[in-house]
C-alpha cells in the first residue's frame, strides 16, 4: 500500500468516526494529522515499518502505528473495516472534491443513491448539471477532475530543502536553486523543479538519482533527470554550466507573465532571451561581439543588469509593474525573515476551555523557541472560552487565571509575553466574549470560524462590528480560506481597508501553511491603502513557530517592506502600537 493510499484510508476512518458521533474529537484529529504526515513523508511508510522505525514518523502515535503494523502483517485492519462498514464507499470519494465534507458527502450518497466509489464523481456531476444539487459544486467537481496535485508551499519547500541538502554534499554542485512557483513562493506549488550550476552534469545527475528517499528514477539524461518520491510527487533536475546559469535560473523561475513582459522589453532594446542567455537581434546596435552573438551570465543579477534593470526578487515576478520599477530603480526593499521581532498569534496550552483547538505547548516552551529565533516578544492568543457551558463569571475567571500565569512568567524576563485572545466573530457580528473580559487583555484579534455563506455586505458588516472595540487590534486570517479545502469569504475590502486606517486596526497575514491568509493580492491592496499588517504563525505547538517564513513569503509577494509590518518593530514600539 502506497503512502497516498494509507493517507486516504486514515482520512476515511476519521470521516467515519465523525459521522458515527460520540467519538473523541481528539482521536479524529489524530487520524487526520497522521494522514497528513504520511502523505508528505519523504520515505515509504512500509520501509519505515520494515526497519522498525514507524513510531519515529512525526504525527503517527502508538495506536495508529499499531494499526499500520496490522496492515503490513495481514493486509487489512479489522478495526478500520468495522468503522468503515456502515458507510457507502462512494462517500469517501466524494470527499475528494473541494467543499464536500463527510456530512455533505453522506447526504449526497443518500439523496442521490450514489454508492460505488469508481463512479461517484461522475454521478455527482450529472446530478449537479440536472439541478438536483447546488450548482456551485459543478466548478469544484470539474476542478477535481482536471486538477494536477498541487502542493502546499510548506510541503514543497520541505521536499526541496531535503533534496537541495543532499545535492550540496556533492562538491561538483557549484550553485543550486529551486525554480518556478516554489522559488516565487506561491501559496501552492504545481511542480518541484531544481536547477544546478555545474560543469560536470553526468556526475551531478548520477548523484541526484542516488537520493536516498526516492521511490524510483523516472528519467536520467545528459542534462536533466526526474525522480518519483514515495508520495508520488515528481522532482525534476536541470544542470547548466555556471557561465550560463543566470539565464537558466531566470527563465525557469517565471512567472509566465513576467517572462512575456521581459521578452517584450528586451525586444525593444534589440535583444532576444532564452534559458541560455541573451542574443543581439538589432543590426543597429554597435556591440563589439556583433549581431547574433549570445551573452552568457553566471548570475541573475548580471542578466537583469545587462538589460538596464535592477535584479527583481522572484516573489515580485508576476507580470505587473516590476519591470518599470526595476528600470527606474524603484523596487521596494522587501521585508526579510530576519526583520521579524515577534509573533503575536500563538496558541499555548493555558487551558481557557476554548471554543476549539487548544495549543499543546507551555509558555516556557514557546518562549524558549521564540528566544532562539531572536524574538523580543510573543503574544498568546488562545481561542476564547466556549460560549456554551460557561457563565460570564466563569469566563472572567478563566481569563483572570491566564492573565495571572502570564504575569508570573513575565517576571522571569526571558522574553516578553503579551496576553492576547483570538475571539470568534458570531454570525450577528458580536464577539464571543463579554466586553468586560477585554479589559484584562493586552489586545485581542477577531476571526471568522463559522457561518461562511453570508452575503458580501452582511459579512463585511459582521466583521466591522466585531472589530469595533479599542482592545481589538487586528483581524486574523481575514478570508477564512483553507487552501484546497475552502474558498475564502466575500468581503468589501475597500470598506475593511478604510475602517482599518481610520481606527488604527491591522490585518493579519497568517503563516499557517494551509491558510497563508491574507492572500498576497489582497495584502498588496491593503498596503496601497495604508493599512498596516501583522505577520503571524497561528502556531498551536512550539515547533510551528518556524511557519513565520511562509507568512513572510506572502508579505514579500505583496511587496511589503519592513515599515508595513507591525511585528518588525521593537518591543517598546509594539507596546506603543497596542496602546493606541
């Protein structure tokens, strides 16, 4: 059984448990997390089992490891079979379509009589076209049928980092870079392509094909090679002499729109571009080498400079106005990861009996990691206490206990910890926390976690109402999107921007890999309107603080500079910002 098949099996079990009701919510989450870990594992799970290392796979606990042991020994898992038996096989296929969860899938199976897995998607599409279900599913089904497997940025980055580290062990590798949407740090990545500068392509390709975590070698030529990984992801390698490496890097980084614009710009100057270099096309240009001679470039900087342009960061290469800015030396100095001074959206294990998703790490664990990252401060923003089952007095007591724990920790002065909270925006626009509790906090952020189908105007009114309090400083993961799972909500961004500027509110770029929210396009518009942003990780465990790199990538794609981001400020400056 492949990693992908095992991951799908675990997700099916999680769905069946959810539909059965009464099962421990954390057990369901454990199956979902194990599925993610296995799908993205760089080694075959069967190989890990053979080596007795299955329990070393992050995200796979003892119970699931025991079930997988049974699978590899016997070919089946009796417990799983009993869990899945009450449900039609089609249900688990329908869940592959974006926007269809377990409950909706089961509803479609019952109402439409869909039972067989192999025909489930086509039957659902027929039903949608006949108007038997909401027509909005047609697009999602068609996208599923035609889509390639796009990777979340962090998955693609983790895979490429491992391969790049392996390639750097070979001294014949002089330069190495990722290419395409991965190098441009897009939120999802279609292909993993890697470029190497070397005068010894044969030896470099041979080293590449020996990558320990490969499943098989798909192709190995003179200058290119392809590997298939255990999760069926493909990785392609291109090798070019160092003298011409800059052109290769530029050409295959893209984007398509950037390259088209750059070619048009070059043609006006009498040049044509390719992955090998730049060629003179105009006879009117009096250059020493003469017409038709190619110019090679060992670096991208030299490539762009030859055309009279400043080097353009990959994140900005989207075919907008970056060439004009590079021509006039007006490219922004983009924010760097090293500019970040703290993280203001972190969930600890301080149990405020939250509405959902309690963190797993202590204040001390989070502060230790943050300190190693060079941060001056962090903000703990557990979800608000669950509204149901708590009186206002009980909620107040929970917030007081959290405040006391933070005050006690801050006396150690390891790092400054702010007392924050992430508050649900209710459907009526009210905050899921009594206003009296806000006085106990340093700040709060608000977020949408339910009722995603309201109209654009209604949703905007809802958000603005929730933000209208002095202690609410920013709007967290504002579109509420989940990449590959849920589209973002519709909002009137001009109204949101105007409100933020007028009332000194911020918008968050959430670095959690399946959110990356605000999306870069909206973040860019926010900056143009004068809205300040905060880049956070939304971490629920200390090890997730490293997700800041992905939030910064979004900010860079939005052309954000250091001054646009609140948490590039010092502790003293942030304290001042929070008091405004």
